[in-house]
C-alpha cells in the first residue's frame, strides 16, 4: 500500500490515480490523521498545499514515524516541508514558477531518475522556493528558474521534488513515480481489476457469511457493479430492488430489468410510477420535487425490504470520491466528509449494517472492475442520470403526459447520439421540457405548443462542465425528428451554457 498524506492540494486525488494506474494500491489521508498502524504502508507521499511552510498556520504534522523509516516522497509543499523543518531554508520566490519547465542537470545515474533524460518537461505550481537544502541532502535536478527542483536525503529513502509528477504536463511523471515506488520502495505492481475482484469477493464472503443483503439498483454503473460483486460473493443471499419511479427514460425499466436478469442477479422490479406521480401532483418547486421523490423512494424501498425476511445488510454503490476526507481549500484543520448514502437515510428501525464494496475505487476503476466481471460495455459506458430522473428535467409541475413527451424527445436525442457515434464523446446528455408554449405553424395550421431544450456536456466529475459543440447537421436532423414525431412539441433549442455559472440540470 501507498499512503498519500493530503495537505490540501487540488492535485492530491490525481496522485492517488497515477499510483493506481501503475497497479499499486494507494489511499489518501488528511495530513493530520497519520494512521497509527503504518506497517501496511511501503511508501508515503506528501502532497502539495495552498499553504506556505513559512506561515504561522502552516501544516506541520509529526512525521517522525515515517521519515527515515519508510520510503518517502515529498511533492511541492511536501518537498518544502522536508526542507524547511529539517535545516533547510524556504523563501518566497521572486520569479514566476507556474507552468511548464524543463529539468536540467539530472542525476540519472540515480535510481530515482533512471530512464529520464535532461530536458524532460515538468509542471511547476508554487510561489515559495527552496533556497537551501536540508541537512545531508543531495541535489538531483534543477530547472532554469528552480535551483533545487529535486533532492534526496543521504542515508534515508527520502526524496523530494518541487514539480508535480501527477499532472499530465509532467511528461515523465509516471515514470518517476514508478522509479520511486517500484525501484526504490520495492512495491509490486499487482493491484489489477482481477486481483481486486478476487480479494473483494473473499472479503465480502468473510464479512457477510450467510446473512442477507438488500441493494437498491438504479440502472447506473456503480450500483450495478456493486451488485455483481456481491452476487459473486453471496449469490442468492443478495436481493436487489429496482424501483420504477415513473421518471425513468423511455423503456428503461423494462430493458434494464431484462439486462439484470440476464446477468443472473436476483432482482425484484417494483413499478411504483403511479405512487410517485400522485405524490408529485401539483408540485412545481425544484427542491419540493426532489424531497417528494426522495421520500417516496424510501417508502417504497422500505415496504419492499420488509417483505424480505432477516435482511441484515444494506448494499450500496458508494465510490471513493464520495468518501475522501478532504482538507479544506484554506488548508485549515476543518476536514469535511461528504456523506453519500445513496438511499438517502433509511429509517432507524431498519438498523441495517452497510456494505459498500466499491468504497475505495474511483469511477474509472469501477468501470474496469465491471469489465473484469464481464458486465456489458454498453452498460458500463452509460451517461450519468440523476436519481430524481426526468422529474428535474420537466420544469414546473409533473404530469404523466409531460413525462411521456419528454421520454420521446430524450429517446430521439440519445439514440441519435449513439447512431452518429457521438454518445461516448459526451459525458452526459438529455432533454428538458420547458414550461413555455410558443407559436408555430404546421401545414396551414397555427400551433401553440411546448418547447424543449437539448443539453450535452463534457466533464470529468460533474463539478464543472462545458457544453458540447455538436455538429449543426446533427442538431438539425434531431430537431426535425423531434418536431415531426413528438406531438405537443413545436420548438427545439440547444443549451450553450457551461457550469459554472449554469448547472448541468436545469433544476
Ligand atoms: P448539476 O445540475 O448540479 O448536476 O450541475 C451535476 C451532476 O449531478 C447530477 N444530479 C443529481 N444526481 N440526484 C442525483 O442523483 C440529484 O438530485 C441530482 N441533481 C443533479 C446531474 O445529472 C449531473 O450529473
């Protein structure tokens, strides 16, 4: 295992991902929560930070159990930390040290820089600089602006670099991490999706034994992969519930249910459309709608799970980014944990134990584990779809008729993306039904009908997003098809807002 201590850098998660791409398992902990038991960690990496080592409120954890005892790599702030608190000197730099730079005078007779040539491009992002190295340090590289770009400490396996190897612009960053982790720390590159499946299935067997687990499936990637893993571990002791809230995509309930059955999962499909629509009648406030949908889901799930005797566990598809304790951007000690209980707070009396087989994986790793489990590539490549479904894409109040209109529009748009080979290039796409009627003309008739907005975005995590520049010919074709085929719609617009300041969903 590799331990990554987070000092609040925007790049900390990237370090974890780069390490895992080398098939080496890594975990992130806040800088002030160094685990008591360090025996499982064969290497430690200190992240960057928005804070200066020179400030009064600097982050200064006790690393005496780590430094000199476990192979250690300081990145950016980490490198300055190792200098400043060990006899070196860090000062504010007087040249701009942000962006691309090239390594010069590399000591590539050292294992650390093996296979990396002078001139290699690296990414710098810092405002302090190391003026004097710490005691017993040997300089390993410099750049035109940064004298001490890399160093190590004599007699220890402690290394430090001012640049960011985790950022794509550091061309040999992965090679450097590999040199440190494999050649210096002696880690094995054996953390693969297959190995993950094997160990997780065994752990689930040991943990759950003969007890029963219930799990709510959504048709999405995370809950599906979680279910398939649990199914492999405990088979028929897993009971999945897939609720139709009446706000799914066209034919989604039927198709996904069929797909799940083909995968050998024990799934009960519950069609609660009428119940949801009744509860939603007349509500047009976005938050009000979300609350009603969430509450109705819990009621339905609760009813269904009571029909399953002796269920002891609730399975969830929670993934790592939902759980990482983040060091706040100010670098202050106030760590926040996002609580992501996808089923949205079950009633206390259910008292189920929680099992989350994907809780240590990033989204792309979930997809790779899914592939290793033999799950269909089409299912694994699905766009994200919000829990409240079309309910937050119908602006204003929701009726069965509006749902039917939007399902048709969404179906034409999304199948069009697939047919034109655009689906995989888009992170998320869908249509919004606007609470606006406008005048049109069809044949000789005046129409006064609904307007729909199409939305397609590029993103990595949904936190920020850009609208996608879809080809005009494609938009033209889809617009024609929607207006010709969907009764009640006479106008189509395309949303060209990015997030921020807009959001992906309109509600
Ligand atoms: P926004 O609209 O906030 O959406 O830019 C970001 C991502 O989150 C999804 N989303 C939701 N997912 N329940 C969900 O499960 C919700 O209430 C919800 N609201 C937004 C949205 O589809 C996008 O992927």
